[in-house]
C-alpha cells in the first residue's frame, strides 16, 4: 500500500488542454513536494508546499496543499508537449529529510 | 551547477555477482539516499545516510547494503544480485529542509 496515492496513473491529452493530477494520503504531512521526471533522468524538484491551503504558481503550473495537509493537487493550464513526463509527489516520513514518493502520474501532451 | 553523479547509466550483471553502484555529490550535503524505481510502484527507499559512516534502513533494505566512508560518496552494494533486483536505481542528496537533488539513475539488469 502506497503512503501517497497519485491519480490518474496515466493521462494523455492534446496541446492546449488543462489538466489536474492528485496526490492523496490518509496521513498528515508537514510538507509535500512535487517532482517531474523525464525519460532517462532523475526527478527534478518543482515545488514544496508547507502550509495547509497554500497555493503556489510556477508559470502555467498551480500547486495546492489541502487544508488538512493530507492531499495536494497540480493543475496545468494550456499544456504543452514540453510538460510531458512523470509527475511525482513526495512527503517526509520520519523527518523532513526522509521522503516517501507516490507512484506518479505519467502525462503525455500530444502536439 | 550542483550535481549528483551516478557512476553508470546502464549495467548488466549476472545472478550471484556482487554489484557496486556509486554515487557522488558535490554540494557538501549531509543526507544521501538510495531508491529503486519500478513501474507502478514509484520510488522505494532502500537505505539512507545522515552522516559519514552512518546508515539507516529504508523500506526495502533486504539484499542490499551501503557504505559511506566520505561525505560526498554513498555506495549501494548488491551482495548477490538476483533477477528481482533488476530496476532503475536513483541516488539523491539534500542538505535538509529542501528538496532532493537526484542523479540521472542507473538502469541495472540482472540476467
């Protein structure tokens, strides 16, 4: 059983569409991180959210941390082929350094 | 630019061999981690280290050991490789309180 459940597992959309992916847990987290991983590379940190209800924007990407700090979402506006990749959420387990990852959402944006 | 370097991108080893995966970081980070990544399972923590000569078991340590003789180097050892250890192995480091920096990964195939 995953500590962090991500949905959907796969998502294929056309360029220009909007999308939202989710990261859910039954546990409360002090913070959550989102990473993007491209084929053949390691994950790269996109954002860290630390306050319940927090919203962070990174260009066309909007990240939200749930009020209860058990879930997070990533919304992409007007997706582009360059957004293609595996999106992973991660949260600290025992302390702020010891992260556990969800299985990820694999996003494909078709031109 | 900060870096985590994994010694090999691809490795093919035979069942029963002893395998060493090397990871070096140039950021003076205290914390280093080894994960394996398998489709549908996400990243699973094998071992981590908070300091030189210190190691902690992650969620799936069986069949693996680690060595951290110097701050910048964290090695993962497969004592006797088995086919179920075929996977992508990712090394990461962090100074604490911020996101991980990952290496590009080592894709290990055990035949």
